[in-house]
């Protein structure tokens, strides 16, 4: 490995650690969202919300020079995982739902 790349790679690794921590934090909120949705008889996936989140991410990414299509694709992946988690919570039933 190039010695000049080592500090840059370490910086990228540290940023990746932050991204992973934020994704974990986001999914912990998703657990609470699922509990509210179950209590209010809402479906796990709300298509209007999915589109709003992707649009918001695409717009926010512009400030950082991020391609809107990339952001929409990235957030679709994040949303898909959130939906999978919520559907698992729904399948487990309200007795196993996380408490808000």
C-alpha cells in the first residue's frame, strides 16, 4: 500500500464508521416507527413517504456535489432495509413491538 494513501484511507475508514453508526441510529428509530404504525393500523411501507425521503436526499446531496440519481438509489436501498425491518416487526406482532 502506498504510504501517501494510508492517512487518506484511514480518514475514509473513520467516515465509514460514522456512516455505519448513523445507519444503526436510523434503524433504531425505524423500530419505533413500526410500533406507531402498528398501533395506528398503518402499513409498513408508505409509498408517498418513500418518494418524499428519496427526493429530500437527492436535493440535500446537491449541496455536497452528490449526484441526485446516486442519492435516490442509495436511499432506496436504505428504505428497502427499513421496510424489511418494519415488516419483520409487523410479522412478530404487537406484543414484540419496541416501546416508544
